[in-house]
C-alpha cells in the first residue's frame, strides 16, 4: 500500500531499481543517514537514477558504515533532459563548486573543464566535482547526473569536437549577437554547448580560432563584464528559457502537506 508520507531525503544509486529489490549503501552515505540525519530502520527515503526513475525505499537495516534498503514502488518514471553541455575554464575552488552545483540545477548533461591561455587554475579535482554534482542532483530533484569530463586544453577539445553539436561562445569583446536575439532564431531539439572563458578572457588567438569554426557562434551577455561563473549560469538560464525545459511545469503540485 502506498504511503502519503512526504519523502525529503533522495539518494542517487547506480544499482538497478525495481519493486522488491534490495540496495546497499556505501560507508559514507550509510554514515550520513545514521549519524547526520539520525534515521532509523523503517524510515522511508527516495532512490533514483536516470535509467529507472525514482523509487520509494525503506531502510531495513542500518549500522556503523552500512545500510540496506528495500525498494517499494516507483514515484517517478525516467525523463529526458535537454541536451546542453557546459565548457568552462576552471576557477578557484569555492566558486568552481558553486558553478558546478548550479549548472547541475540548471539541467546540464555534461560538464567539460578546459585549460585556456589565461586560465589561472592548473589542476581540477574531478572526483570532487562529481561529488558536488551528485549532491546537487539529490537536492534539486533531477533524476540524471551530469557527466564530468576530465580536463583538456581548449584546442585539443575543439580538434575532436562533434560538429553536429553547436557551441554558443560567450564573447566579452568583439562582434557578437545578443544572446536573446540568437536564441530567438533557433528551434528546440538540437544538441548544444555553452563555452565560457577564464577570468582573464580568451586570448586574441583563441578568439580568432573560435570565429573560424562553423559550429561556433559568438554571443553577447550584455554591456557589463561578467565573472566566469556568472556568465556561465546566465547563459545556461537563457538557453533553458528559450530552448530547454523551462516550459515544463514542476512535477510536484506544491500542495503536499
């Protein structure tokens, strides 16, 4: 029998989810449920992944570093996410964490860090970014996790770029169409990526190279110079509004007790 109890805690799992199956959690998340949330056997949580959707699950056993759950019933089916990637030059840790979290909330399906001529950060902790992605997805109620790619040099990434995926390049200088005008001329359904440079901007050589790529379109984000994380999130919001899923109503009614 289904429960009307509102479930607040959501956890992403890679294991297949179906009615009657059992799922075990790793040490870290078992510790989180037991020590941080202070849940007990019998408590209900939600488990989800992009393949199987979201399912209610009951904690059957919970100890120091372990947790077993029984999958009860499905609360949401799997759903498609608009196909938008974000290419960005790494920035300092706190702001990078913020960028990755918010890009996840804004529906990115892939995050691609790139090193440019003026990139000040020379290392990227991709495991940390993947942990941030998972936590953000659990909080914002999306079902899929964005893929976090290993960092590459910008020219290396573009050399192997699939030309059917077009890039909106956020230009801080030079000739560029306002992003609102550019997006108004486009139709939903295509594969896209947004490219944002480092705090120092792209070099002249990089701007010249981008301008000669048939799949790359320069867009302007207005008269002010935005920080890299602000520019990335602003561009993503514009894209979701024009070509993404912001026309879709929330899956919750908002009337839950």
